[in-house]
């Protein structure tokens, strides 16, 4: 059976091979099939098409370059060529985050850009499995010392690691370091501290066996904290340290995390961690197949093993998971077509349980957003959160996830991005929409009764938080409808009067 799974994965690896340029990204990114929405399905959503055009061409579009560094006395002298390199690399290594970083307040955008590039460079070290094969101790040391060595070296150039754009980032990392050195001291302290903590967290997993995922939910949460919760902490500290937000943003939420100081709930960054974990868990759920192909998976084994028939996480790529039935239909000649038919219900039971676990984080994420005072920071934080719950709704009970990467419609993403500029109520309405979509599918959902009950509770919690925004929208729509009706009646009356003359 394990040979069947290995062959299935190898076949999937080749499904999208023609569209892959391995020089662009590390790992399995782009090496498995991507389930895209058809052009027709997108054109049938005219509001989304209009939003996509407006986002690209209209007044709602996001900036494509960093603003000029402010002469505020906090930022030291920087070479424009170094800033340009950082801006260019930001767009190369993350098109999605680049746009939202660039729209941040002028005195903060560069600081967050450097924070992102430093962590992306660190992540590139962690992701390089080929160079460090058999040299795990060297990799651990580099991760643990990155903040005190590479980040302090204005001549730093790493040539042996990474692929494509990430390789270029490391080769010319000295330019990033020089800009980092000119940032305000408060920003440098945050970036260095988070880089040190993240490097140590990543180093702890270098020798861990992750081919079959993390061991349990606790280890799953700890990994998400190390690679995403710390990002949430760092960003929050940057917002507060630079005077854009107050310390309320640093508080604990409803969820209690073992990696946050329980003795200091007002400043333990619990909400920030919940926000980071919500994004990371969404990515881990969506990227199941890419991660498995890459040999480093993160679905918690204590959960997925409840649904699998063997100790192989790749079993979920098979069309069924019902004893020996697969052995009869799996052959070299028909494997590709069989894989495309979808995954077993058991796979979906596991998927929906993981999505339920992620949805538990949404109330804390929404509370974090509610506390943000600066509109551009709000938009920076809200866009990824809306994309996350949209992605969870797309992945929910969707067997396509086990044969490729599932993506939301580009037009839907554009519409949601534009709406975040309208404030927190607009974000709440999107969360209400996607939570309601999941809840409406519940009766026919492939999940056990315990998961269904948990899922209903999680969705209703989100809907309850968003209810005031929905009521306000309905009231606003009612007023607009009344105005439109009155205007139409007046115009009709004038027209009749003119006609009867």
C-alpha cells in the first residue's frame, strides 16, 4: 500500500511539471497541480470582475513601490540603491505581502519590509534541505546565530543556499543589513529579537522527523508559533514601538497559549499569536500536498491518524481509504486518472477537523483587528485574515485539496481586499459570509458528530461577533433603498406632470 501512495505522490508531482519553473521558488512550490477556477466561473461574478479591474487600475489599487523614506530623524542615512534592492526583492519573494506592506504608513513601511526580508532569508535557510543534507548540526547553528551573525554583517553574502529569488536575496543580503542598520533603534531591537527567537524555534525542528507531520496538536501549535506567531508578535511590537498603536494590542485574548506569559495577560501578545496561528494553520491545511511532496508535513499525527488506515500521511491522496479496494484499482496505467477523481471521505473527515481547529482562532483574530486604530495598519492586518477565512471556506469539505492546491477566485480576493479599506464592519461581514457558507454545508459535511458540533459552535461564534455589522448594513441598505424609491417616485411624478401638459 505504501508503494501505491509513493507512486501517487510521484504522479501528482508531475501533473503541473510543464507549468513549473524550478528556478523561481524553493521546495515543492508550484510542483503539484493547481485547481484554478475557470474563466467562465469568474465572468459569472460581475461584481468581482469590476473589483479586480478597480484594484488593478482604479483608485483602490495598492501601491507598487515603497514610499520615500521619511526625514523624521528616526531613520538614518541609507543608500537609495539598497532601498531599491529591498523594495524589488519584496515584490519578488512575496507579491501578496508586498502590496499590503507598501501601503503602510510612510514611517513604518520600510521597517516592516526589512522585517519581512530578514525573516524570509531565515526561512530560506530553514527550507534548504539539499545543501544541509547530512550537515544538520551546521544548519541548526546557522539558524540559531542568524540574528547575531548574518544580521550584523554589513558585508554578508550567502551563495550556497536557496533557489531563484530567495538565492538572490541571500547573495546580496548585505544590502538588507545596511538598511536594517539605519532603522530606528526600537525597530532594530524588535527585528533582532524576533529573528533570534524564530531561528531558535526553527533549529529545534531541523532534526525532527516531519515526513508524517507534527506529533500532536501541542507540537502543531508550537511550530505555528515559531514560524508565524512570532511574526504577529514582532509586527505588533513594531506598531506600538513606533507610536502607531497603543499597548492594548499586546494583550491576551480568549485563547491561552503555553508560549505566552500567563502572568502578564496585558502584554503577553496572545492576540497577536492567535492572529499569526490563524494564517499559518490555513496555509498548512491548504498546502497539504506541496508539503508532503517536499518531505516536511505539519498536519498533527495525533489527529490525522484517527482517520487514516496506516501510518502514512500520504494515504489521503488515494481515491479511497477502505481496506483493499485501492489495490484492485491502482495500476501504473490508470493512476493519473484515478488520482484526479478525488480523495476518500476519510480524508475529508480529517480535513474538516483541521479546519474546525483553525476556525477556533477567528474570534481572537477579529478582536485583534477591532483594537487597531491606524487605518493603514488595519488594512495591512485585515487583508490576510479575510483571505485566510476565504481559503478555509474554499478548502472545506473539498476533495480537490488532496489532488492539488486549492485557490479562491482572484475576483473574490480583489473584492475582499477593496472592502477592507471600508473598516472593521466590512471585514466582519466577510467573516460572517464565509462562516455562514460553511455552516450551511454542515448537514452534508463529511465529518463525525463531534467535529460537526465543534464546527457549528466555531461558526456561530464568528457569526455572533459579526451580527452588529450585519444589522448595521441591513439598516443602511434599507435607508438607501427608501431614498432610491423616493427619488424614483419624484422623477416619475415630474415626468408624468410634464407629459400631461
